């Protein structure tokens, strides 16, 4: 945030039509702008898709009007007339500005001759650029090859003039002086025409290498999902009109017409190609020629007339005062936090990815700027999702650090994410980085010591080895992977600036396993919190016959999750309780030492049982399916040998279901034994069977435990409490 104290009023203007979803994201992003003196103005076109209702839902916090026609320049003029800012900042409805956007752009107006200023425009990837520095000529042609700004072209009559694109802040008095937007431009070249009039009137265009806006491509009434033009009328007509008005001192009418015909020939070739590639249907050929004919006539007629359709000075002066758009947090209180997680929705996620998503979105809801760094595929991209900047970055090979023994693939991930954090930090101060100890995802951050680091405690390599003895006996695995990771985990836990412990159990377990004691002054005990899924859409499994009891085992088919213990009981349980049906939900393709899987071994031993339909392996399922199983279950079983917390148990309680875990680790802190669920002994089949039998036989007990579990979830494990606790931990980083 700038240290200056003078913040001229700005009207942030969005002109929209038929894009309610992207408009909602754009409006949400404005809650994070750090500039302290702006209002929001939305003018919606005639399309009824929920846009008008969305705007009305904001009440008096925004200025809102309707444009009766699908004409962008007309909509812009309406928005200027109803706004009160000294400056007018235009955003496309499918754009998202970074929080520092206005703080970066507004200092350009300290020069009173600057009429318009703008920064860089990211394309739909959020990493590459649609526009950095560029010029436009008097025919409306853009040159994007510039590597620097072009202030020397700020003079009246300049054939090439400096330009800013879809990231434009205008001085209201300059807009009024040239009469506003020309409503002949219903779309295309509307901004370019206004800017060239500024230049000819002696104003300056300020091109900046900051003030970042992300432009997310959305299909429109002139472009389809394949980014292929489907309507050419406005582009051809407006290029003809623009050139005749603005190039008349540089070229003859014949030369202007020749330029336009060159563009038409390019369009014609592209239409033929698109039809051949089945991106357009064959009838577009005739439609194109019809539009060319009509557009050429209209553009030539209006351009030769030379009479602009501008509203003039008075309406451009706007109204008195601004209606301030309140941020979630004032800039002085807003912080920037970075979360690291290999997995993140909507990709398939495990427990860590799910809780990082919950934590990141909740911290963002509290008003802070949040960036999540995760693995990307195909290409790097940055998206604004649920108030969070999600950086999906492709993992790259990176040189191993000197003096640090670390498995290469773990280092490649961590170092790739660290370099992305450095890029984030080039635009604003990072207050804290948060990373899980699992897979030492924060190791590159720890080595570099460039940012305050909070490490969160989950299942460690030591716990993994305790549950997978065959791995401990694998000398090659231990030499090349496990021992280096064990040493790095200990280093992370000893040297990180703060530690987030999600349970008392995980602290004690780690101290026992790694033979050290945490500095308790650095440890923050903050239980996880989960958003309430119980009312969300669920894909229900087939209903059971009346009187049936559905047991759901939820977890990966591996030793650590106690799947072997549970599977050893299935045959006996189904024989003893004819009403019992068992659903097994979770990854069932995990290979054992011999190359088989627990599911395959079970089906080999119990072929008839597996075919009978009373025990069903579902494998990994979607969130909707998982919610359906929780909803339909009579009891949830997750008998892990150890859990640092116990997300499955908490999810079961969220749905008001009795849960069975084991008397170890975080499960003892999540489950109130005998009140919200039952605890078996880890790895002990007899005690697990006794707990299951008790719940299968006693419907009243199932109901009591389920209701108490739901109440415990609501009182102790809410995501807002978790987020507030983690923010307090971040604050303690800077207090010491």
C-alpha cells in the first residue's frame, strides 16, 4: 500500500451483458482492493441471465443502471453520467484486478497532463500477458511488440500513439473535454478512439509496468468457446469508421479502404479454415459475406459524414460524491499469506489438500490476500477462486541445494513453489508462508529463509513407516528416500518460525518418534475446522431394503487406515447380521509389498461374498458421492492405526452419524468416546468388532451418538475458528 495520504476518488466501472457468473467473480475481487477511496458502478445490458438480480443484491453499496441496448460505448457513457469519482477505472466483466491495481496506477495522475493510465493485462492463463506495452495506429491496428513504454509518441497527430488495453483509468475532466465515448462504437475500438482524441487534444497516455489485471476469456455474442469470431459486422464497420475519422490526415480514402479490405480478406480466410476444422458450420460463409456488405456500407457512410455520436461535456461531469465500496478489511489490516499444497480442488484431494483449501478460503473470507501454490498440468496458470489466488504451477527440474540431502522430486516441487512465491513477492510484501510437514513441501522456503514460515504437523514419515513395516525393511527405500525425509522433517520442525499443531496427540507422537522436544513458545494448537457439507448436493447410493443397516468404511485401503483389520471382520459381520450392508469408500488400488492390493486379496479369498452385493468396493469417489455415502450411512468406520487429526471422523459427525475410530492420536481429541462415537484399540480386531456390533445392534445409541457428534462439530470444529487461530499464529510471527 502506498504511503501517500492523498487518494483521489475513483469510480470503478463494469459494463456488462449476459455474464452474471464472471461479473460475480469480478465484483468479489473488488472487496480486496487496497485503494481506500473508490466506488463501484455497474451498468448491465438487456440480457436477463441473473445479472440484474446480482447487481440488485448489492443494494446501496454499488451504483447500478441498465443500458437498453447492447452498445458498450452507450453503456460506458451511462456509467460515467451516474458516477461521482474524479477518475474513471474501467474493468471488463471477465477481469479480476490484483489488490494493488489502483495503488499502482493512480500515482501516474500526479502529472496533470495524463488523461489515461493503465498497467499490464494478464491473459486467461494469469501468467502470460495479453497486453504489456503497445501502440495503436490511425487505422486501429495494434503493435504489441514494444518492450518499453512510448511516451515520445504523446503528441497531437501522432500516427502511432501509446495505448493501454482493458486496464484503463481515465481522468474525468479529460473525458468531459473530448465529449465522452462515441456511441457509433457498439463494440471494438471504443477505447482506442477515445485515447486518440486525448492525444490529439494534447493529453498524455501513461503506460505502466505494474497495476496488474487478469483478463479471463469468456465467450460472447461475437466469439464462441473455440475463440473463433462468429460475427464480423462491428469489427469491420468500426475499423472503417475509425480509420476515416482518425487517419484522414495520414491517408486517402482509397488507402483506408484498401487497409480495411486487407483485414476482410484475412477474416474470409479464417472463416474458411474454421469451417474446414468444424469450428464453424458451413452457413457462416454466407453470413460472413452478408455482414461484410452491410458493415462496409455503414462504416463508409458514417466515416465520410464525420459526425460523432458523443453525449458532450455535461453528462460526463457525473454526480457529486462517491458511494464508497467497503472492502472486507481495510488496507492497513489486510495481510498477504501464501499456502503451499501439492493437491488442491477441483483435482482429487486427500486430507491435507482438503483442509488447506478450507483454511485458505476461510482466511480470504476474513479479508486477507491469500495465494495457494499447487501443482499445475500442461501450463502454468493463476485463477481467482473463492476469494483465493490459486497458482497452478508445473513442477520443474531444479538444481539440488548444496549441503542438503533431499529426494529430487520433493526438492523440485518445493523449489518451484518457492520461485513462484518470489514472483508474488515482487508485487507485494508476503507476511507468512504456510506449508505442511508431509513431503517437506516447505523445505525450499526453509533453506532460503526469505519469508516467515509456518509448518503444519500432519502424518510424518515416521508414522508412515510405523504403519508400513515392509517399507522399513526396504533398504533402498530407506537409504534414498525415508532417511533423508526423516532428517528434513525434523529440521523443518526445529527451524520453522512457528508450528501449527492440529492436535495434542500429533505433538506427543512426533516428539516420541523424533526424540526431541518442541519449543512450546513456537507451537500453536489449532484444531481443524470444516465447512458444513450436510446441506450440499449429494449423489446418494442405492437405497437398502427396509430394516437394512449401512456401514461405511471411509479411507484408503492401506495398513495405516486399519483397512486390513476391518476387512478381516467383514465375512463374520455379514454372516451374523443379515440386515448389514457394507460400503467401502476410498482408494482401493494401493499396492502391497507383493504387488497385489487389499481389495484383490479380499475378493480372491471371498469371491462369493464379493459377488453377493452386500459388500461393495467403490474406490475413490467424487465429493458429491462421498457426501451421499455420509448421508446414507448408519455408522462410519475409520479404524486408523494413527491419525494426526481424523478428518473422516469429523465429516461423519458433521452429518450426524456415529463414528468409530481408534484410541490413539487425534481421533481421541475429535471423538468424545461414548458420547459422539466409539474408540477401538488400534490394530485390534476384537475391540473393533465389539464397537461395530454395539452400533449395529442399537439404533437408539446410533441416534444419540450421531446427534451429539453433530453438536460437537458445530461447537468445536468450525472453519472460521481455525482461520482466526492461524491468523493469530501469523501475527505472532511478527510479535517476536
